[in-house]
C-alpha cells in the first residue's frame, strides 16, 4: 500500500536537479581478514546478490499516481533488481587512494534513478595495499546524513571473529528504530497524531519566539555569533554549481586534536573548525580569492535547552545550527582558534535559552536565506547567509569489523548545493578523525589541496598552543 512522503523528504526530492543531486553517501575502507582468499571482494558481492530479504527502506521508490490521489508517495518496487543496486568495481592501476577518490567523485555526481529505489552500494577492489572499499549512497529523502552514517555502522561489530554478517540493505541486518519504521511505513489513510501534537506544541512555544528572535537578530546585525548571519562575504564557493563532483578525504589522529583542545581549553569541535578555517584561508590565498572579511560556516550542533520542558511537554534536547566566523581574516592560528571558540560559545548560548521547538524554528529561519538566494538566482549578486557547511558526526569509539574485515577508515560524502559549492563533513572513528570534502568539480578546483592545508594547519595549531 502506498505511504505518504512527509514534507521534509518531499522537499529533498523536489529540490533535486541535474546540478544538485540530493544523495548522501559514505566511503568505508576495509583491511582483509587473515583467512581471506584472493576473491574476497567478489565473494562479498555475490553474497550480497543472494540476499533473501531486502529491508523495506531499500525497496521503496517515489511515485505519483491515482492510487496515491495525486500525491507523492512511497511504493514498494515490485520489480526490484538487486543486481542494479549492488555493483562490483575494480580500480585501474596503480590502485592508489587517488584512483579510489576519482571513482567516488564520478559516482557521487550521478543522480539516482527515480524509477527505482533510491540507493546504490559499490564494492570496490584493486587498491594496491589489498584493502577493499565500499561506497554506499542513499537519497536524502530516505535518510539524513547522520542517519545514513549510523545505518552504515549498524551492521558492524567489534568482534573480529564474527562471520555471516549482512550489509545495511538486508532485512536481517537492518536495525532501524521503531520510530523510523513507523515514519516510513505509515499508510495514506492514517492521521499522524504525533505531528498534530507537535504542531500544537510549536504554537504554544511561539509566544516566546519573538523576544528570542529579536535578541538573535540583534546579534546577527552586530556581526556576533548567532543562528542568523548578515556578514558573510561573497566568496568563490557561493555561486551556481554544476552536477560534477570532486571528493577528497583523509584522517588525522584524535590524540593530536585532543591535545590542542586541552592545551587551549577549547572543545574538540573548535579545533576541527580551526583546522578548516586555516585550511580554507590558505587555499583561498593560493588561488587569490581570499575575502577580506572572515568566512562564515553553518555548524549543526546538539544542544541541551535550558527550558527543559515547554508548555507542549517537549524534551530538553534539540539540534540547532550556529553561524560561526572561521577566522580566515586572522593570520595567527591561536587567534583563529580563540575566535572560533568564542563564536561557538556565543552561538550556543543564543540558542540554549530557547525551548527545543524554538531552536528548530530559529535554525530553520537561519537557513531560509540559503534556500531563497538560489531560487531567486541571486548567487554571486547578494551576500550569502554563510559560505560553507561544516559538520562533525561522532562515530564508533572502538575498532569495527565486517565479516572479519577490519574497518580502517570511514569518510562522509555530502551534498554541495546551489550557492554552497563546498561541504566539509567529519566523522570520528576509533582513534582518528576522518574528513570528507565534497565540492563542485568546476567551482572548487584542486580540492585535494585542502587536505594538504588541513595537515599543515594541524601542525600550526600544535605549535601555537605549545603541544609539539
């Protein structure tokens, strides 16, 4: 039976076009187990094709027909073809990480076919060091970036001896929560009472929003950290983009980042943002495109609202967004880190005084200009609300395995958008912090140079804080 596509998911479907594919993805690298034969990748691929039952999330496709009363709805793909969705590839010689990232870049620029369920999994061999890679992409209408990473990680284990494990699309391996299952399997005829309650809750909270809105707007006007930004400069990233993608990735020891955090009395995320700020400064100087004013990043953050419960009875936790000045106008790494820390603290304080519903509403208002500018074709004409998106997603703290294969690296592959040509997403795993840089191939030339600058900036931060 068809099920309704919720407004948020529908928005991601309708926002998609050739220049703006709306899928999220992840790249994982595996070291083969000691007992693996020479055809481990092929055997993994063939085992995937023999999947007895595919999870419902991976069988549904978007349709609009008389049976759904003209509305967009999810329907089960009665002609599901697993050989279309699961693919086996080999890298050309010499099989470096460079060849792997080139392949991922091409795959990530290709739209998912609407006439089929919106996902693909690629098992990739041919790396010179013998490792096997897996690139998996899912449409943002199915899952958000954080949920996608958790879905990929849910099938892993800390037991290196465990075998017979399934991949994320297998029903027996799928560990989605009850809430997610209900959201994806709700029939068209059912009235979503929880959404109705949420609507009443937001209405009850709205009385407190105007005062919070005025305070936040004032901070934005004064060029202080806030959910709003009025002072992001025009940059080479804030223009119309093409559909081709470039992906670059690497990781650095968490121990080095934590040491800087401890020495500077800042957070680990502050240090990550400072690495990005310094790297972007040097990259833009290299191409002679560094704005005089600091770049501004939109940073998603988890918050504990001081108003733990509103009149609607909502909980105290919420996810909001803070506009952070990255200090690209500052030459000294220590000054840049201090400025970012202050920006983050002020931005969080601006949101934590609100209820969870107000945080969501405020963050949505802060994001609104980034959607309106490309719709009105004003990219490059007016100032953008922010210049880049930087996210930090926590991952497993222990070493993980898939059928004995050791996970040695995991990297998010994100969504550049019209007017926002670069997306930086980080993912911690065991002892490392992995950086995934996704950009428009034409708008952000030589994207891999940002990795060099990230490495150099980490060393500069160590020197500036007395860690090295």
